[in-house]
């Protein structure tokens, strides 16, 4: 019982603090996720635990952490399902040359920079418990991630979503997401096989059966969910339960296979046949609980693992500077050059590069998986979290620099008005 | 035809070349070595103790092995010893570890303490440490010698914090 009381108090603090952080971020023109990330870090050992260790220990006692971890995973399941749900297959078919090249370049170039960073950082910030290949591939994926939901929100707030730039950016980010998650699934599988998970043959066979089953279900069983929704013209409790069951089952399978439960949730969202109304109905049911209650727990949990105190001394800050430089330049250069070469103006190409550099919550999800697997060390985790925070923070001001004047000339709708009209599921 | 060639060359330049670079980096990385993984829980057993009565080295490990928890980020270490108030920071270089506790400890350990130790791999693959603890700037305090064994189950890095 005392544990339950502690959990309730911790949840109250997390929900209120996340709201305050999100609102404060919005006031300075930032996406709420920036404020929520900062609040999460502030509640951990980097600030509260450092300034007032007794309060931190009372608020987040050790026996509470497994409960917070479980709740945060449920929040992420919903979040990843919604990300997958937003993925539009038609978008891939409609992709122009610009989007194809820019999206692929915005993965391969940051991935190359990630591997080069790994060559330097592996002997300094890793240990022989992790092989170089796993470490380098993880760094490659972590550098390639783009926060699709945050990016979509920024585009909407700047009224850029229907411009050629907006369309290309959304397509690039969607391709990036799917590719990055597939690559990460490969890295997770490599690590788990190396550390005594399922045998490779069983994992590959299981994965083939899973993918096959999802493809078959997408053509046979799953369309029934959409047609029932269209016939009833609303999301009934039974339909909602069927969707939730699909997500949980898919997550269970991928976790059992030695990938990660989040892949299952993501691919369930991708596989589900969808219409705009159906997506909106599901989003309305799920997003409030996920963004207001469960994701702040994930931010706090990430904050509890982030110890900025571990990044001490000139050397460590130099490593952080290097990571930040490579992360920003990889995304910015890759996307900008590719977009420019395929015909976008320098201004649009630069804006695309800046937008693709947004990492936000997606990066935190990837980093937490890396830390859980032991692929990255606590200090490197803290540096990468800071990098995610900085790259997310810098996006809006930089887009403002590139587009600000032009937007003001054409009369942009104020941010608050847009947010009220077009709510977004992502923090 | 010219358009196809242009598209192809752009793709090769921006996707093909980086992909080759990734493969080259992965190949180059096979020769790169990381420090030994010493993160986790250790049990420190004193072999000999310090000479000044009342100093922490004179009493270290008197009641049996002391748990030492090491958190590792590559060559950078931080550690906590049970009963010692503060956290140590240190490093590992070529299998040799150094850990420094700051000058303000709970009595009787009121002065800065340094651990120097060598990591060794036993025949069964288990890691061990052997080394010394000394009070910094106090040559007359002597040294305490110790050995430590790594506990197999605890892996600090992947623990829920």
C-alpha cells in the first residue's frame, strides 16, 4: 500500500511538471516535447538528485522504479502505435525523386558519421562487453533518427505542411522512421543473439512468420476492422478492443522474438488498414492518456537515467561537442545537399535539412533501448540525451531564421490558433 | 538517358559512397579495442591494513568483504564503497584502474583515498582486482592491500536506475 501511495504522488508530480514544462516551452515558441524533456532531466540525478538528494529519493524510491518503467513502456507502446498509424503507404508510392534521395541520404550520411564517431568513441566510452560492430551500428541508427511527430507539428505550426517543402519533409521523415526502426531491430537482434537470446535461425524464422502473418492479416482479417468502423460510423468499444489486442499481441511477438516490443507496436500501426476518420478516432481515444499521463513517465524515467554529472571534465565535454557536431552536420548536410541536387532552392533545401535534424522523443526511445541492452554506457547515454535535446531545441529558431521573414510577409497563422485547431498526438 | 544517368550518379554519390564508408568503418573497427568491462558489483577483501590506528585504512575490511559498486563508461569510472560516504571517480587504462575518493569522508575516513589496482582474468574467465588503498598526502599512514572479485550477476549498465 505505501508503494501505491508513493506511485500516485510521483504520478501527480510528473503530470503537473510535464504540463508546466510543455507550456513553458510553447511560450518560447518551442514544441512541448522540449519542455517535457527538460523537466524529465531536472527531476533526475542531474538536478533534483544533485541539489536535494533526500527529496529525489522520497519522490522516486528505488522500489517504485520498476512500476514507472512498466507504465512508461505502455505509454511508448501507444506512442509507437500512433506513429505507425500515421504512416501513409500511399506516400511512398507518390514519392518524387527529391524525397527518395533526400530521405536515403539523410539516413546514410548520418549513419556514416555515427560509424566514424564510433571509431573514436568505442575505446573511450565503451567496454569489451559490447562488440564494435554492435556499438557502431547502434551509433549509426541513433544519429539517423528523425522525430517525425515533432517535425509534423512544427510544419503545421509554421503552415508549411502543404508546401512542396512540407510534403517532401513529411515523406522523408516517414521513410526515415521506417528505415531507422528496421535498422534498430537488426541491431537489437544482433546484440541479443550475441548475449544468449534466441538462436539466430529461430529468430529469423520467427520474424519471417511474423512479417508473413502481418501481411496476410493486412489483406484478410484487418480490413474488417476498417469496414466495420465505416459501417458503424464510429469506433465501438469492441473495435477499439480489437485494435488494442492487435497492438499488444504484435508487441508480445516481437519482444518474444528478441527484438523489442516497441517494434511490434509500430508495425501494428503500419499494417492496420486506415482512413483519415479511423486514424483520427483512434488518435482521439489514445493520445490524451498517452501524452498527458504515460509519456511524462517515460521522460522522467529517461531523466532518472540521465546523469549529466557523468559528463565531467574537458575530455567528456569534447566528446559531447563531437557527437553534437557530427549529429547536426550529418543530418543537415545529407538532407540539404540531396534536396538541393534534386532541384529544391537553397532556402527550401536548408529548411529540409534543419527539420530532418529534429530528434525529439524518437531519439530518447532509441537511446533507452541502447542503454537497456548495454550497448551504450551511462555517460554516452547522457551525452546523447543532451544531443537530442539540443537538436530538437534548435529546429524552431533555425526554421524561423530561414522562413521567418517570408512567413511574416505571407501572413502566418499564430501558433496558438493552429495548435487549437490541429491537435497533434505527439508531445 | 541523361536524366537517368544524373539520378544514378546522385544516388551513388549520396547513398552509395556513404554506404561504402560505413562498411569501411565497420571493417576498420575490428582492430579497435575497448577497455575491459569491470562495471558491476565487487567484493573487496583486505589482505593487509594501514598502520595508523583510527584511520579508515586500519579498519578497512575488518568485518569481512566490502561491497564496491563500479559504474563504467568506457575508460571513465565512478564507484561507491559501502560505508564510504562519497562517490569516487577514476579511470581504467590498459587494465590498470585508479579510483579517487574526495577529501571529505565520514569519520574515520576524513582524508582523500586513492585505490590503484590491476585487473586480471582468472582461468575460469572471472575478473579479479588486486591493488592498494592509500590515504593521499600521508606517507606515514601506510597502505592497505586488497583483492576483489567481481560478482557475476550485477551489471550496473543495464540495471533499472
